[in-house]
């Protein structure tokens, strides 16, 4: 504690009124010891020789900046990850280079980070320190913090830093986590923290990002400890990276100590309401949030809703180390985002949607509120702690400023920070740091960085990135383990499957794209993996043989991985189909290195291998890595890819918990695994041959199905029927049409033996499954095996001229569709789909953001019956015979709408079976369709554009080679003679967007019209 007293005289003092408006009157401030004791004009204490007078007439005097979210310990790794994604940041820094820092290195890095903050006018940080893996590291970081002179809430956080890299090896966190929590509890007993050097400005807090991955009971105990011991607690809240802190606290009704969330981007009204009601602090770090794809920086959204909202730097290794930049970026991002809403309507804003005062407040008193210290710091008031900063107003960047709020936010920089006081002590004065010898320290830091560069020389960072992807799968498995072993009274197997599927889903897309990137490399290197000569020849030996009795329709099966390595088809499954692939043990424990590739073509990664039990054990398989891969893809890609489409067509969705209910039967599980993995590999490469995993799963599925049906007391049950439908789908996906047809005939006989579709179980879901799957096939093939089973629904066409409800519906849809409706070309059923699609489109609600279809929403996995069982019921025109060998304009419209909805309202774009089927039909029928009137001519142009759009990349940013070829053909026929401007005007009369135009425009203009 300092005993000095200072009179800071004549500065332009930042004062906040009750409306959070700033003013800068010229005042004197008297500081005695660690407190501000008087503020006013001409205090008249200059003659007291115990008081040092500081002339501040050419300065702004403001409360010190408060950084509510900083990782100070990362500063020694500055410039390492400026061009990296969050995954790469973790691989290169957090779970990469950090493994090479010892306690002494951590001391230097922490000291450097704190000094950087002080130098730029930051007097208080909430330091989220997930480097506290050992007591020595913790003590070194606390020591460095104390020596810097900064005020800090040092939030020690349990974390897993790798033991080694290439390959990455993590410590056993089931042991380490408990030890780290015990260490934090021990630190909480220190009075003061870090010893006598601490005058109270450094206090302990808790960083708690691991609460999602441990049992809820343990998380509850830790949060209770924090609350009872007054430990401020901070957490990353980034749901898209599986850090859903706010949702977890709210949904689990967790104890709430003084909580500060970092990030919380793109909040909805319910989130803001909960934050406000529970006095939660939120800190936005605009620069890192934009760089790392967290979402839109939303601190101002919380501030304008009168929540506790502040700003922060985040990692000094990623971005700027001062709050001037954070304020500036947060303000301008909010402005551009709000202005865009006006631009969309062809309007301009009359006033700016956010003002400089707002972000300046967030960086000072608002920041104090966010970390729950507003009674002590954040504003210059009598009785508060003396944390203040003097900013020069005569520097080249600040001279001639008259609006000091605007100047601080839009013009000032760290170089304008003249002096900094913390707790009544000068830590920077007249431009010079006071607590360290900077000239000596910078040499030491440079030398240390050179040593660190030598330590990690030779590390393959791309390999570490790849390993980390696998480790992220491991985190999911650990989480599943705790979920599976936590109390679940009254929870059914199906409910457990749904809960666990939600946990798994976030990792699916990362793994999905990883497999696509690796496919070529692994296929070339895995010469020991024998592939069958062709899909057709393989399935010749594994097809379902149609027999008079459905019960005996599964014939004798010989399953081969290759012509030279048969798997015998005896009665013992253990001796045949469940055997691992050649060259692999039952549990593969080898780990991939730079020269050793996984023996499995589509291996789900090391988190799904090794001598352990898959915690997803509500589904019984002998190959947990295959199960995990299929569950990941189904829950992360298949489920969200279908949700919005089924809702808009008002059809009962089969892609949800119903799938898990089927998968819980061991005689069905491999059928689901096989089809899902095949769909996954086709989404990576439409020409891919079936992988060894697909063939392995297929053989086991056939073996189990055959045994189930061969039992003397067995009758054809629902599982047998649904499994055969999957077999037919698998055959089609592999490309064996003859086997596909045989399976379909077997399926027809089995349904007949069961008494018809209405007799099938799972509360009618089996019927929906068969109708939908067979409906996809009939769209492609033109015939149906359930002609007698389908409900006789006909298209209802409104009476012309339109009136009443039909006219009202028509007037609410785009004008191009209106023209068709007025000609009687669209049925009421199709009009209803168009109305729902337009309503969703106009609201700007996509599956990625709507509460009903969010990719993280539990509702996504719930089964709910809707009006129609399948697409043929929803749009009866799909069942009607083709006209002149081709589709009607209404049928073409339906195909195009399915493509539009599948790309515009899904968080993860995926080419589903229905999507591909509709695209193929459009490609086949569009050339033969002959319009009868202008409305059909115009609509056909939109349909053609939708066909081209269907060939864009997953991101939707550019056309694939197929798309360019398709566009070239259409430009010489249907689109001939149209300039891009003319074409865009036509497309605007239907479902179309700027994004779609951007993807097509450059290709359209570039093509030679021929």
C-alpha cells in the first residue's frame, strides 16, 4: 500500500451521469493512499507539502480501462496465430507451443502481458489463466502479476496442456482435473494471494470452461464453492465451439457466483433477459470474435439492454493489446450490422445506431459492472480506488479534439497514454513504466522467445492440428462418459440416445470434412486394404433373395471383402461377419504418425479406438468406432439437413430420435451404420467406391438380419421390415440396381405379410419411413411398390378466378409464382408450401438461427407427427403421371423448392438423397419441358437457375465443375439471349437471394454464349 498523496490538477476529467452520458469538466482530483478522497474545481491543497501536484491541464483524466477478458500469459507468443482459425490457434498455441513453456517462461510471458496492459492504460484485468496446470506455474504467474502493478482478478482455470506433440498426448484429466481444482481451492486460502507483496489489488477468481465435460454434480459443487468463497467466475460462452456456458448454467439451474461470460455473440431476447435478471456480466472481445468466427460482437446489444457489459482484448497473441482498438471495432461493427438492415430495405439510417459514449462506458464503468467491481473502480468518484489514466490531448493524433469521448474512441491510441495510476501508485508516469526496467526486460523477453523457437523447431504443426481434431472427438467421448454414468432416473434408452446425440453432433462436420480431405491420401497409401472389383459384383453375393415366404426371403449369404479374402457365412457371427478387417486387430490401438496411416479408410479417429468401452453403449455393436462415426454424421449433418425442409412441407420427419430407437436394436444397428457411412462417403466423393467399413457393416447387417428371420419361432417384425428397407437403400447407394430391385420386392412381400403399412409399429413412424424412402425411389424410377398402400390424395386446384383464402395465399408469395397460380397451374397443397417458405424467408429465419430448428436445439431430435407422411402426400403432383414423357411445371417447381429449402434453411448444407433425386429429375426433365405460356417460360428460367445453383460448393460461394457445365448447356437453350441483369430481374420474382446471384454472376458472364 502506498502512503503517497497526489493532487492531479486541471485535467479534463471523465464523469459519467445517471444516463451514462459523459462530460469532461476541468477538475482537480486528490488521491490519498489508495483512494480518491476529493474531486472538484480548485481544491486549494497545493500548499500542503505532503501532496505532490501533477499538472494535467493538457490531459484527459479518466478511470483506468477495465479489460474483462484477457489471457495475459499468452503475450510471449505474440504474432504466432494472427492468420489462424480457432482450431489452428489451439493447435499452434494453446495445445501446441504452450507445451514447451516451463514455469519460468510462464513468469516472463505473464509479466510481459500485464505490462502491455498497463502501458496502454488498462488498470484492471479479469485474467482467464488456463495455464495453471501446476502449483509452480500458478505461483509464478501470480508473482509476475503482482510485480507488474496491475489490478487483476486472477482466474485460475483447469486445463489440459499436452504432455507431448507429434503425436499429441494429453494428461489423464480424470485425475488432473481434480488435482487442479484442489490447487485452486488451496490458492483460495492464501491471505493475501501471493504473499505480502500483494496490497489487495490481485485477487483470486475461477476460470471454469470444463464444467460441460464433467458430471453436473461436480460442476455444481465447484460453482457452490466459488459462490460461498466469493470467487468471481468467468467462462467462455461460444456455443458454436462447444462452450455453451450460458445455456449450461441456465438449463441445469446451476449456482451462480459472480459470473462473467466472455463473448456470448448473437444473443436472442431470451438470452439477454436471463443475463439481466441474473446479474451476469458479459464481456465482448470484438477483434478476436471476428477473427475466430465466434459470431457478431454483441457487447453493445447487452449494453443497450442495460445489462452488465464490458469489452476485452482476449489473447494478446492474436490481436491488439489495448482497449482503444476493442472500443473502435465494437462500435463500428455494431454500426455496419445495423446499417445493413436499412440497406436491405433500400433505406439509409437517420442516426448512428451506437455512439462513442456507449463503448467508452463499456471500457470503464461498464467493464467494472461486468466483473462486479463497480463499487470500487470504473469511475472517478470520491471513495473509490485510485485507478486512473492521463491521456495526452496535444499528441499528433489528439490535438484539436473538442469532443473527448469521440477522441478517446476514434482517435486515441496506446501511445497517447502518458501516465497510469493503480491503487494510488504510479505504474507508468510521463510515458515511462515504473514497476519494471523495460530496457532490461525487453532483452530478456527477446532472448527467451529465441530459446522457445528452438524448442519447438521441427514440430509438424499440421500434424498437431490434425491430432487436435481427433482430441476434440475425445472430449466428446469424455463428456459422453460422464453423461452415461450420471444419475438418470426414469430416463429411457431412447432419451439417453437423444441426449448423447446432441452432445456428439458438434464434432460431426469437422470429422466429415476431415475424411473428405484425407480420402485421396489414405486410399493411395492403404494398399493393404483390399477393395472389391466392383460394387455390383460384391452385392451379387450379399443381396436379399426374394422367396415365396417373406420370412425366408433372406437367402444364404457369402460376404467377401475381396475375391481372395472371403468371410465365411456360417451360423457363428463371431467366426464370420463381425470379424475385423484384414490386417486389423479387433481394437486398433496404433496411432497415426507422419508415416503411418490408419488401417481403416474412414476411421473415426483415436478417440473411437483403443481398449475401452464406448460410453454410447445404449447401442450394441462390436465396432464402436464405426458406430461413433455414423452417429456423428447422422446427428451433426443428416438431422439438421432435413429439419427445415420437413417443417416447411409439413411432413413427419424420420431423421431424429426415431433413428436412435431403431439403432438400439442390435439386429438393426449395422444396417443404420452401413447406410449412414455410405451416404457420408458419397457426400465427400459422388464417385467413391464403397469403403471397407461400409462392406464390413453390410456383411454384419445381413448376417444378423438373416439369423433373426431364420429363427423357428420368428415372424416378420418391424425391425426386419425397416432393416430390409435400409438394405434396399444401401444397394441403391452402392450402385447395384438389380439387388436394389430384389430388396424392394422382398420389402413389398414383407409389408403384405405384416398386414399393410398401417400395421407397422413405432407409432406410425415405420410407415412414414417406408413411404418416404420408397417415394424417393419412385421419383427417380417412375414406379412404386406401394400403389395399393398409399393414401389416395389428389391435387386440389383452386377455382378461377382466385378468391378468398386461395387469393390471400397467392398474394403473399413472389410474383412469379403468383402468375402460375392465377393460371391454375399450382395446387392448394403446393401453394401452402410456397406460403410457408416465403414466410420463413421474409422473417429471415434459417434453421441455423431459429429456436425451432437450431442445430443445437433438443427439439431437432424430437419426433413429432405432422399432417403428411411423405412428400407425395404433401404434394400429390409428385404421384401423378408425367406429361409427354416429362414433368409438369408444378412438379418442376416442387423439385426446385426442395433444392431451395435444402440449401437456404439448413445450418449444414448436405446433398441428401432427396436433394440428389430432385436434381437428377430436373436435369432430365427441364430440357424436354415445353412451356404453354409466358408464366411458365419465366418460371422455367428460375427452375433452370435453381438447377445450376444446386451445383454450388458446400459454402455456396462458387460453382463446381458440374455446375459450370450445366450452366453452359442451359445458357445455350433456356437461358439463351438473356443478359445477367435481365436474368437477375426474372429470378427476383421467385425465391432468390444476393448470395445466390454472387455465386452465379461471374460464371454466367464469363461463359461464351456460343
